[in-house]
């Protein structure tokens, strides 16, 4: 599973989004979160730093939608357990960040303002 997630993140690194925050930036900022999503445990500090960075960079609806789509594509492109999804969804709160969307394959990124 870890190698599949890593491969997906690397593929997304070459995808450019319409928003000012590229999928490459999303991958780079969220890569430190991978170990927590897969294994649980303590959330790495650099993971929270990445989530905070993404949240601060995505200031417009287009930017927030672009970040959401990159995350959603990463989640939707791999098989995951409910535990992995719960870990991913818990990241913003554990890092003290209030994202305007849920980290979930069912998130409607188009409705984010």
C-alpha cells in the first residue's frame, strides 16, 4: 500500500493544476503526512507544517478547489482502508487547521468557496 501511495504522489507531482497552488506543491507539502496516514501514531511536525502551508497558500476559491482536487485524486487513485481514510481526515484537526473541505474521496471540490 505504501509503495502504491508513493507512486501516486509521484505521478501527481508532474500534474499541473489550474490554481496558483500546483499539485506538485500539494504533494511536496503533504508527503511528510504519508507515514501517519498509512500507519497512524504521532503526526509528524513537518506534516502539520505542510498542511498549514497549503492552507495559507490557498487563499482564493480556485486555489482551494485546486488543492482539494489534488488531494481527492490522490485518495481516489488508490485502494485504502477505512483506517487510512480516518487518519487522513483527522490530519487538519490534529494540526490545528480548519480546512474548508474534508479529506475524502467523496468531497465535492467544486462547492468550495
